[in-house]
C-alpha cells in the first residue's frame, strides 16, 4: 500500500535528496555492465541486484546523516514498450520489470525505516526515444496513450509518485501528467536542457513549464531540471511564477554538451566541490528549491558535497 501518494512530503519544503547517475556510476566506477543502459535488467541477477542495493544504501545513509528525506527511484527509466525490441523483452516482461523494481525499492525503504525523514518511492519514466535528441515529436494525446501503459503498471504497486525524467518536449510531458492524473498518481516533470538552457526541441524552459501547466490545470506536483550542468541553465532562471514551479535539480557533473557526452569513452565526473557551490548559489537565488541530487557523471561524492552545501 502506498504511503505518500495522497500527500507528498517533499511539498512541505523540507530538504530532500535523490541519488545521482546510477548508470554512469555503476558502469564507469564499478565496472558493471548494464544491458542497453537499462538498469532494470540488473535486478533479476543476484549480483546485479546487490550492486544496485549497495548504490542506494549510500544515498539513504547520507539522507539520514543530513536529517533529509529521500526520493527513492525505481530502475524503470527504460522499462516501457519503446525499448522492447532493443531489450528483447515482451510487454508482459516489461510490466513485471516495473513491479519488480517497485518491490525492490520498497524493500530498501523498509531496510532504512529508522531514517528520521520520509523515503518516497518514485517510479521513473523515461521519454519515448532518445533523452538527448528526440527522434520524433509526440502530440500530447499520443504521449498520454503511450505512457498510460507504464503509468498504469506502476499505479498497481505501492509507488508514491512518478517522474517523467530527462524529458525533451513539453507535449510528451503533458501526456505523462495526464496519464498519471487519470490513475491518481502524483507526477513530477524533469526537463533536459541543452547548453543554451533550452529543451532539445529548441523550446525555452519557461515556455515548456507553462505549456504543461496550461494543458493540465497545473496538475504536475512540481518540476525539475536534470541532465544538464548548472552553467547551461542558471541564467534563464528568474523569480517569475514559472520558475517557482521548479522544486528540484539533478545536474550533470560535466559541462559537456549532450552530443559530446554521447561521444565520450571515459567518464567526465567534473568538479564535485564546484558543483556543490553552484547548487548553493542556485538555492540562495531560488530558496523554494528543496529536492537535490545528481545526474550523468555524478555519484555519492557529488551528492554528499551538495547536501552539505545546501543544508547550510
């Protein structure tokens, strides 16, 4: 049974952390192969499952150290029908993968039940296609119909919320929010932006957030920015109403563009100290932000420094 589906605790404004770049950390820092960059494929294997568990245990302990809540992600970013052929998985197998992942993180929550602040189970939903360069434009209705399958699978579990993570177009985000609303799940939208602070489609961030809110009666619980370095979007943020809808950041450690990251054969983990200082600067400029984590190239080291910076 869901604990927080009807009232997300991070909306209180208390400090919440997330994890970092799970795929890049496990692949580059721990030498673990992840088939098709789909972390859910690790869970059926005992060694893979333990690697994922150990990864999250570090972040859950960190959250408790800082008296912070934690948004605990499922490994379901690519566990939806678009990737079925690449993964050689049937729709039924993908459905089971979603349920397996929520059961897995629910067990981790139980393991850390003595944490001082809430642990929220989050169903991760990736875009239909490449998160760096959208392969096609989706209409909102088409996106709602497409994402309704995975959202429906997740709604059958004890998940508390879903997040449309690394989304590249506002219409697709509208579809996810509508699909989640139809089954009573809170939805968060986290947009990917390029080095100019715009979505990969060229749409300005403010217009994307406003478009989602206008089309859904502001049904999204909140918005985030992820998979971009702070330098790429800090200058487009302001105190306007649209920016106050942003509650969280999950930044890349690297300043490289998405195209450059795609070509990298080694991990660019950036400068963790500098990244933490930049998070603090953004948090001072936008004091309503309260959900902080990392994305590609970052790991527990980065989030630990971020937590120290923003908690002060």
